[in-house]
C-alpha cells in the first residue's frame, strides 16, 4: 500500500534522507578506498564469468512503470550517481578481515574477500525478491499484467544471483562456512515472511529485523575470522572468542543502522511507512527508540575498544558516530 503525504512533509523528508544518503555514500566511498574494492565488485565478479549478457538481458525487460520497485532497485545498483548502501555488508566483512589478516596476497584473504562479495550478492538477491508485488493491488488489467511480468522477472533475477552466490560459496571449500551462510539464508527468508503482515510489537519487529537484516552479516563475520583461524601459523594465533566477538560487532553495526533509519523516517514525517519500529507509535515511543539506539551504540563502542588500533578500527568508529548523530 502506498500513502500520499502532504507536499511539505514529503519535501522535508526527501531533503533529510538525501543528506543521510550523501553521508552514507561518502562513508562507503572511504571504505572502498581503504579496501581497494569497488562498490559493484559483487556484480562485476559475475561479469568476469561471462554472465553479463544474461544480467543485462534481465534488466532490459524491466516493467514499463518507473514506480515499480524493480526499477528503483535497478537505479540503486546500476546508477553511479545515486548514494546508497550498496557494498556496505561487503566492506564491513573485508574491514574486519583486514584487522587480523595482514597478508593481502594469501589464499585465506582471497577467500575472505570472496565471502564478503557473495554475502553482498545474497543481500541483493533477496532485495530483488522483495520487489514482488501482490497482483490484487492492481487497479487495471494493464497494471495487473505489469505486476505479473515484474514478479516473474524478480523471481528469475533473484534466483540467478542466489545461484551465483551459492556457487561462489562452494568454491571457498569450507563446510563450516557453508553451514553458517545457509543458516543465514533461512533466517532472511523467515524474517521476510514475518514482515509481510504488519508487525504489532517491538519483540516481533526485533526478531524479524535480526533475521532479515542482521543474520547474514553476523554469520559471515564469524565465518571470515574462522577461515583465518583454521589456516594460520602459531605466530598469528587468534583468541578463540574473536570470531564470536566480530560476529556480534557486525550484527550490532547493522542493527544500529536499521534502528536509526526507522527513527529518521519517523521524525521526518514518514509515519505511515510499513514496518517501522512499532515502539515509535507508543506514548514516548521516540524516547524509547532513542534509548534502544543508544544501547546498541554503546555495545558497538565496547566491542571496538578491544579491537587492535588500526585504520579499519578508525573507519568503524567514524561510521557508528555518523549513524548515532544523524538520526
């Protein structure tokens, strides 16, 4: 369902979110420079495997309506002029890897980068699947046909990227990592299904968001450090709790982003957006939401305090500061 907003509210919302997107874009550009990975690395990896023609063939069949979510998603990932969070999950994982792995030419690091790319690819696949609309919402027969065509394309494109990510996962040749990423795929599916109806409690919202938006990065972060633990020399020993610690830190990073995005939408006037944090609509709900955000922010700071001092740590510090002060 789409809601019509008052022009002034919509304009203020657009300016506020545009500013946030710009800052996010600059932060991700900084991550790209540090990791020497382009934001579209997950998709470019497909092109290197001679799959470009199929990808562009799919995008050439986009719905004619410019408002269809699949068109919006296409602009997000293919237009270099749009600031988005494309690549964020990949960069979080690579930055964590670089904290503990200084051999940029070794096989382990190459596998860590591959894991980061395929995690981003999985997220894109689920976003494409999320463009599927309910045909009954169409007001005309033409709209119904357009929705049906868009749905078919969403299924095909999403499944294609999912299969590509799965193939790359198998190439890592680590069953523990395969199991973790497989569990995150199940979590995302479950969290997405929970969000289809309107969420009515904070606990339901938390469960759905942790599954849909957090699980993949958490399990992938644990996995990327585990990859290194399994193939290191005695001089490079990593404490047993580091993989778990990195996984929880990555989870809190993503959770902080999700909470603060909902707060920003609510305070900017987008109060009728679907599946915002239900607490926001309660008495003193905004205060409670800010408390929740502050709790996650504090957890991020505590986690960062035990990480080794390095440029990657500084980037993470600046990132969480940007999130907490730009709600």
